[in-house]
């Protein structure tokens, strides 16, 4: 379960699909979630990490990542009704096995409803267990 904290009220999300992959000592992670309420806005929240360098094997750790201004890996992405230009994320990663991890997210990106002086950063928080997937099975923007 995830919560998008917005000044107009919190929006709850459920995990739909996603996963993780480690390729050439780089972590790829993808989470796609959907609003619990039928009229929740935004109705989806997608989060991805693209090519974050790790040691030779995946270990429990804390990952801090922000949008890469060059728009190349390592990078972090958020998509709601638009691709967020600025994203900051702290991910607590707990390795359960080679094929399963648990991630706790604390993500901050632009306001999903306001684009003027009323806009405030939106925290997105929650945790989920993810299984290892092939990179092609995950939402990773290119």
C-alpha cells in the first residue's frame, strides 16, 4: 500500500505490478500502482530506478537518488498524469532472497494538481515486496 500526500487530501494506492533486475552491477526497479478509489486523482503512480550502481551482488541498503539532469542512468522516474521533472527518493531495500526484495519508498516530486504558486511538493510513501523480473517486463522509461 502507498500514500500520496497532497494538500487537497491523501490518495491511497495499491501495487499493480513491477519488479527488479540486477544487470552488470546495476539495479533496475519498477513499481506501478493504482488509486484505490475509483475517482482518485491521479489514478496511477509509476516509479522506476534506471541503472543504479551497486556492489557485485544485491545487499540490503539505503539508496538515495535524484533526477539526473542529463536524463541518463542512473536515474529515477515518476509518472502520474505527467512525467515529473524533479524527483528525490530514499529507498530502503531489504533483500529477502536472490529473487525477492522489500522496498520502502519515500519519494518527493512535483505537485500533481497545481502548476502555479499553490504548488507544493508531493511525498509518496509506502512499501512493497518485489520479485526479480526480466528488464523487458518492467516499466522503465527510455
